[in-house]
C-alpha cells in the first residue's frame, strides 16, 4: 500500500486530490497538511511513502519544505505541483489528468523519476531558448550593490557614473537573468552563484 500525504493550502485542491485516489486499492491518503512546515511534521508522524506538495504553500513553500524533507527523511519521495526545483522525485502541473497523477504516484513509489508530459514540454521550451550572455564585471558590481540595498543614486556615486548609467546596467541585468525587477534580479543572482 502506497501511503500519501497531500500538502496544499487550498482545501478544495486537497479534496480533489483525495477524490482521485479514493477508488485505488493500492494507494491510501494517510493525511493532509495546509502548508509546507506542517507537511514536514505530518510526513514523518504519519510514516508516508510519498508527499504530493504544492510549490506555492504558505509558511514554508514547497521548495523549502522538500529540501528539508530530503535531508530529514530521505526515504520519503515527493511529487511537486508546479516547481522544477529542490530535487523532488517528480514534477506535475496542477491541471494534470487523474490518470497521469496515478501513474506518477506509482512510478515515484517504485523509485522512478517522474516528469509529466506537460512539464517536459515547458522544459523543452526553455532549453530551446537562446542562452543569455553572462553578466559583465560592471553588471556584477551593480548587482552586488543592489543586493546590499544601494539605491540607484548610491550605486551611481559608488561607481562614479550617472543614475541613467545604473538604470541601463539594471535593464541589461534583468534581460540576462530573465527577471523584471531588482528583487528578482538579486534572488536570481544568489541562485546562480553571482552573489554570496
């Protein structure tokens, strides 16, 4: 019997997932949780085999929770809804058909990696996009200043250039990192190892 934990902050989503498994004789929903932190605690307490987790849960998002779960309980497998991060066993979209969800649970329980066709299509689309150029030394310096909380004016004074020059550098950084604002650029900079 495959024991599941459903983690999503929307009760109606949990109800829908639970309904998908009700008639399956080899799968049992052992419990539910409304956020990632609660999910980690319940996964261990309920001795589940698989956690199906929304990546956008409150408190601890799915990525953080899965990372913690992998460290504390590596035998528990995870299927993530919407996120391609954190080293989960498998990835599905929330609108995956029920038969795809059932196949994914059984495959994950057997130790096989799971990538739904819809997620695979999205990944292929990203792979086909041209690779953005690396950040220049000046752009890295601007990004570091922004990460330290410098305003455009402060960054301009530090680098002895105009604020317009800083804005231009920021636009190039946003484009190369595939982001839209300062906060996202800093986050992506840390994720890619440009910032420490």
